[in-house]
């Protein structure tokens, strides 16, 4: 279908962005078509609204009166307005940061009874095919020395399994565990994989080459993270060339808008697909955590029992100086507060038990109901995207010549997945053991923290703990990998009881133990 160029120009003119057509009449037909297609894909009114809200909420800027008035539309089911009406408070002063209320908090630490009950409830939801998984897999392994998607990275396990393979195998195992517990057949967990433009093709190809890791092809749904135009400091779209505008990823919080976009021409959106398959609960996580318990039934069960619209896992912060964001309250609203936003006094504050008052460290591990996701679109009208000031190559509008700035000349706008929290009345914060659930892969090989070596170390240490708990012994210096085909979280290892493992290796099935004793 051809685009009405005159109507498109009128739309951008009304939005105060007519300069994007400055060079249109001088372009070759193919370049004109490319520019028109790009501009037609952008909701310019939404971009203007995002800019106005971001500027109003940025304490380093002094917005005009029109920018201070954030849009006040109805927020939809499961959502609430905050006093300030934005995910970050508009200038000049933010609300006071307060510890989480006890009513919002739950823990599995030294709490076996609740953990077992939540697991049973979560497995029931999995067995009823009401659970899906949403993987944020848009990152590349650049900092790891790899040009491939981060999910394809091999952290050095004896099996050579990549992050994608590990997570897929956990899904398969959990389907089997749910079937065995409930006596149900045909349990299926849909896996929604959000890629970025640079990672989509290679990720899909990898899944295809690996036969979708044993999962049903129809249960794996790829969709793409969105982008937003880069803007000048006064909110004008920046041209990257005379025939294109500059674009950048819209942050991991862009998943909410991405869920609403059709998967392709004539296809449903991921959100519509969730409804079509009767999915009620979604577990969302980042690809770089090798310890992630995909579709964790304990987390699911805890949130379901508490009738939470949204949930988040956290690990306990024990050092006041640790550089990690924490779950807290800003006034009456939930929020993630970055470590740089906490004063030294608040960071070191203790509660009546002697623990840090601000200890719920964020690990990008979330629960949503489908009904909650239905209402998120209305929230965006009140949310403030985060501004990152950048040096953005552009063109001189007078001449069309390329211009490379020496200092920041514009901004890129991002939304974070936790920016929904201020609009969430029923947030469930579940504390889990760091050693069992969180080991992020961020840094290059050889790094002291958050690198391939620490990921490998932490996963093998967890597996050793499972083996010992099953009644086996492992000699010092021996590394044993128990793949997810055998166990999801330490269950089903009775065949190891009484064994003494003397050799390093991989257990993919019970018979493999004979080679290691």
C-alpha cells in the first residue's frame, strides 16, 4: 500500500517536525521512498508526548509550562496514578525514598513451607498451560568480545551449552515436571523472544539450526524491540542523512510497546497471541543470567497467591556501597531507586532486624498478568522516558552536509522495564537466594565480576550443591555439570545417592554417572 506523501507531510508539519522533509525534493525516488516508509512507521505525536514528559521529569532541565503539564488520561485496569503522574517525579523535587512496606514483600530464604506451597500453585498454572515466558534477548556480546547475540554465548561449561540452550532446556524440563506432578499431558510453555534489529536475524537462524532446542517451533514467538527517533535538545527529530532520521533502541521497557505491534502484516501482536492461547501469567527476564529459573513456579505461585498484577524478584543487598538499584517507595508509589540516588545515610539505614532497610536489589526478573499488560498502554501517557544526552551524528539542514558534533547535541530516550512500578497497586517483591538465582554476564573474560568465569563458577557451584543434597559426594577440584534435561532446580537426582564423584564431566542422563565415579 502506497503512503500518501502529502498527508504525511501535513502530519509532520502539524507536529512541528516538518524539517524532516527539508531535502525530500532533491532525493532520488528510491531515497524518497525509504524516507517516507521510515517516517510513516513513526508515531510522531507519541514522540512529541514522550519528549514533553521526559523533559518535565528531568531535574537538570527547566521545562516550559506546556512541558510541565503531563497528560492525565485514564490509566486502565490494574493501574493507578501517582501524585506526580510520572515514573520519575517532575521538577523540581522528587518524593522521599522510603523502604518497601512489609505487605509487599515475600521471601524463600529460610522459608521452606511457603516455598513448597508456592511451587505447587505455580506448577498447577504451568500444567494448565496458563504460563508463558518472555525473554529480553536484544543485547549483543560486544563487551564479551563477540559480535553475536549474547544468548549464543558459551560461558565455558563442560557441555558447551550456550545461554539460549540452557534456558530452552529448563523450559522443556519444567514442562515435564508439571506433567509428572499433575498427571497432565501436553503441557506447553510459550516462549516469546524479544530481539533487537541487530540480533533478530542471527537469533532466529540459531534457533532454526538447533531445531528450537527440542521445543515445538510453534511455541517460540520472535518479536522485535522498538526504536525511537533521536532528538535535539529542543525536541526536533535529527536526520542521520538527508534521506533518513536517526533512530536508537527504546530501552528494555520498550517491550510494552513491542507487545502491541503486529508480528507481521496481517498477523496478531504478541499481546493478542497471549490472549489467543489462554495465557494468564508471564515470566519476563534478561538473557544474561545463567542461573535464571525460567518460568519459576515458586515465583509464579507467590504472585498468583497474592493476586499481584506485577511481581519482581530481588536478592538481598548486604553492603551499603554495592552499586545496584533497589526496590523502594517514592512517596506512595513503588520504584527502583538507583544506588547513586540514595544518600549514604539511607544506603546504610537498618531496620529493626538489623538488615539494610533498602536491601531489595533489582535483578531484572519480572512477573506480569496478561490483564495487567492490557492496561500498560494508557500508562505511557503519564510516564517519563529517561534522557541520555549523546553526541549524535546528523546533517546540516542548510547544506545537507554531514555534521559530527564534538559535544552532546541531542538525546536518546529510553524506558526501563521497571518504569511501570509507580502505576502498580499490587506489586509482589519476592526475595530469593543470590547464589542460587543471580549471576549476570556483563563483562569481558578475565573480569573480576560478572564475567564468563564467574557465571561458570556460580552455575557449577549450584549444581554441586544439588548433587550433595541428593546424598552424593564430590571430590575437591571436580566440576560436574548436571544439565537441565536431568533437573530443573535440584529435583529428580535420587540416582546420585551414595555415589562419590571423582571425575569432572557432564550428566545428561542417569547413566552418565558411571563414567564419573
